[in-house]
């Protein structure tokens, strides 16, 4: 990491910029000012973040457009209404009756937003619900994420969730890398030009009034979100030797990054993901791309191909 760290810093400096939000579903969160709107939109954008970026962004935009039609005051007002009357949920199901995103249907989103609405009603915010399970001494978000997902799975059954809904709820205790949830928590736990940090120590919105005393989500507790891009590139860089990119791999990669950046090990996630999303790191050696890459000195894949050439 002493050798690789400076190159990761160069990469983060280049790509961790709001200019690149147009290639990420996180951009939708920045379109809102109300923190409860932001929390709701972040949850939506994160859980739908599977598939290609174009499809993800189209699905998020479509869902927000439907909500806007039903409630011009914004997503938070619409979400709160779901816990207030059975009629609101029936109207929501009708609103999303034709909605589809890959493995999920509109009814899944109605259940998801109903769970969010209940968390707001009982805890004040989703952040408060999560932080009640996160102790300051916890090294990672694992225990708190398990607790939140367990709570929501139990309540989802009460709401009559379809089998497809459970694809949206993944937990470390199931072995999953929980990419979408780790990404959502990165958005909540870091505050910079990209991540809004709604639950972080730097947060200053009304949302923090709902949090348990002394509880915030720290950047050093976050776990690296692993998708097809960040997982593959992490393997290229030797951050993990695991072929299966589950929770253990996510922890291993996070711990390697922590050696260089102990206070903020996942700060490189957005930048590493840009390499894959923008097709700047491919599954084959391309001299015109690889020779210009900031990570070339530490890349096992590119280095091996270069030596053979």
C-alpha cells in the first residue's frame, strides 16, 4: 500500500469531482435540498444501482417522475403519506403498477418506501434507525447494517412483499458484498464534493436532530462497495486474492485501503468505479489506455501484459 497509495491518491484527485456525477445515480440526490428528500432519493438510487448506468439512471428518473406527478411537494411528503393511511399505499401501488427495473417491479418500490416511511415515523429518520444499531466502538457498519436489514425484512413480510422485493435487501450476515448498501452508506457517511454525508460528523441539516445522542456515521466505519468494476480493479491491484467478491472480500479490500487511508478507506470508491463506468479500464490490455493509467505501476494485470508485450 505504501507503493500503491500515492497512485490511488492521484486517481481520486482526478475523478472524485462533481463533474463526474453525470455518470452516477448519486447525481439525483444533489438535485434536492430538503434532507428528507435527499435521504429518500439516495435510498431509491442506491437500491436500483444494478445493471448498466444508463438503465439505472433511467429507472431512477422514471420513479421520481411518478412521485412528482402524485406529490409536487417532493418525495419526502409522498413517502410520509404511505404510513398515514391504507388508501395512500393503494394509490401508490396503482401509480407504480407498470413500473419495472430488471428483477424488480413497482410493488417492490412501494414496499421499500413504506418501510422508509415507518422508519421516519418511529425513529425520526432512516439515519436515526441505522445509527441506533451503530456503536461508536464498532469498527465497521456490519452490525448496524445487519440490524437494519433484519428489521426491514420482518416488516416487509407484514406488508406482503413479493419474492422479488428481497433482492433489494442484502445483508453481510448472508455473505453478500452488499454493494448497493455499502454505496448508500458511503453517500451518507462521507462529505465532500461528491458524497453528501447526511449522517456524517460534518452534517449540519435538521436530520441530525433525530439522531441518538453522540451517534454519527464515521468514514472509517464504511466498507468498500464492490461491483463488477471496483471488484475487478481491486483484484488487478492485488487488494484481494479472493475470486468470490462477497462480504469477506469487501472487508479485506477495505482493510488494505485502511493501511494507506485509515480515516477514510473508501474515498477511492467513486474514482475506481469511474475507470470501469467510463470504459477506462477494460477486461483486456489496451496500450493506448493502460499506458496512461495512474494505477499502471501497481496493476498486476496491465503490468503482466506489458511485460509480455
